[in-house]
C-alpha cells in the first residue's frame, strides 16, 4: 500500500475518547501516537516535561522543533493529539500540510460535558481497572455548557475551513465508533498502513456507561435548558456576502486620529472635521499606515455607522442617479427594469421613491450574492466593511452618525485635543429621503441589510 502521509494529527477535545483512540492507534504496527504533545502544561502526558530530547522550555521557544524531532525520531507514522486549547502556533502549519493526515474525533457535546464534570468531581480522567472506578453525579450549568458548546463549534468550524481552503479531507470518527474493529482498520487504511487490529485495545475501560439521566443530578433542569438552545441555528441570519479587503487606501489621518471611512456615510463631513486637527495624510498602503501608527503615539482609529436607509439612499443619489457606477446603472435599467432618469435629469418625487424602492430590492439580491454584479463598497453591508477593516486592524471607536458631536468629542478627549466644530454640510439626499420615506421603504431596507439591523440595533430611520 502506497503511503500518502508522513504523519498525522488527532484533532479532538477532552472527554471525547481520545485516550482510547490513541491506545488503539498505538496497537497498530507502524503507528505511533505521542499523546498531547502540545499541551501547554506538559509534553505528551501528565507531568512529562521532555520528549525526543526537547524540553518544555525549548518547545515553548520553538514548537516546530518538537514536531520535527518527533517525526525524525519516531519509527513509522507518528502523530499526536491536539485540543482547541493546545499551543495555537502549531495548528496552522499542521492543518495546511497535505502530508499530515487529519483524524477528527467527535462526541455528543452533552455527553462530553457531563463526562468532564464527573471527571472534575472525582479526579479520575481515565480508568484501567474497573475496581478503581470513582463515581459522582454531574451538575449541569446552562451558561457553562453554552460556552462549552460554542467553543467546540468554533474549533470544528476552524478545522473545516482549513481543510476546505487547502483542498483536504479528514477521517471523521465518533466516540461510539472507537470500539468498532472495522472502523479502526478503516482508519489504518486511510493512514496508508497495511497492519490491522483483530480487536480493540482492552487497556482502558469506559468510566460512566450509565444512561445520562442517571449521571446528572439536575437532569430535568438540563432537559429544559437544552430544549431552549437553537440546535439547528434557526435564528442565524444567512450570509453569502463576499469578504471585503481592509480598504486601507481610503483611510484618512490627521493629528492622532485615523478615520476608516464607511463608504456611503458622512465622509465629506468627517474629512472636513479632520482638518481641524491638522494636515490630512491619505493614500495609505499597509506599509505607510504601519509607519504612521508607530510614529503617532496615543492614536485612535474610528469609523462612523449610518442608518442603512440613509446610507443606501445617499449611495443611490451619488452613484446611481449620477452615473458614477455606469455598469451597475446600465444593468439596473436593462436587467432589473428600474426607471432611472437620464443623467442630469431629476425624477418627480413619486417616481424617485419608486426607483429607490426597486433599488433596495435589487440590493437585497446583490448583497446576498444573487446577482452577477459586484457589490460596490457604497452598498456592501456595514458589517462586512467592519470585518474587512479587522483583517488589518479594527477601529478603536465605532461612532453613530446621529450622535456624532458626542462621539467626536469623546475621540478628541482620548487623543488630548480640543474638539473642532462639526461642519453642518447640506445634504440634499437626506432632504429627499425625508419626503419619500415610509414603512415600505423601511421594511425593504431591513430585508436588504438584516445583519446590520440585527448587529447594530438600528431602529426605524425616524
């Protein structure tokens, strides 16, 4: 059998049966699993502080050194167990390495949580002799379990994304499958090992085989709490909007303030306000922005959220009616049959309202990735824009347009300057919106920007 892997990692969590699976792997000739090699407190197993000639201190300084020595010195196919709270530096490289096989061990999260609570209570984390079994009942804590579940799900999502982006797959095995000889031998074949087991390892014993209702002292309370969890994530707002870049070239700096513009927001007003702090620096790239950040002590970065209705209408007036986005405008007219005026002409107010309403309906499709047109920054969700900023550095402050004087006053105090006055610039788009705004426009905008409304608590525009 041609071997396609030179190592493996067993990705699991506490109380999922990883000790038992490791014992079975080690029972297969040609495979060596070296425990929790990257546990922050030991190497491999409890109280062990050295392995393969590498000390805990050396591993802390260079975790890749232990990995290299393990692979070099271990006969056959070597691997280790990795949990979500182990050394985070080792995971990206291991996850991206196609020569390192991925074994993902899972268990019903309620069972693993209850097992964890019992192990905490008894101090018994594995069992080799049934006569030494210690027993206790777990107490179910709703908040603790919810955090436990979120942690497990986040780790699994990270693993799935890493495998997807690198074009790999993993061998998935459930807690209840570890005792299945055929499944274990299937795992050996996945790893490219010819040897096989005749029976599972008999060293370790299942600690708490009772029904879960017998292991939890407040079982009825647990049942009620679990019934209230959104198991199928029905409350989630679906998101198919593409990720956005940080848009660093759009950033403006003056004094110790760095403005990260939200396209479609009060950009001109903020740019003019910045001039009160000093000369404006712009046209940043990542290198020049880092230089500015290093040489500007006590700097503060900020962005400004605008109500989704006002932001969409501002972009409609400035970029659709004016023809600033000609390809999008042409498609709106030809494909989406929106009655837009000739560039430079003005629509009657009723026609303007209808065209904007139809544009909002287009935005719902556009933001959801259901059109062939790119999502212009002026119409992307503010959630996606902020997430894009975070790829470089999220803003210190997220201000609201409706409370800008207060927000900018706080910002000025943070950087130790007197707050310049906020210019009162004319806003024709806002005046028109005040004439056409109604419940239908509000509801349509909510459909288009559901994530923004939910995430930032926007109420009706007025």
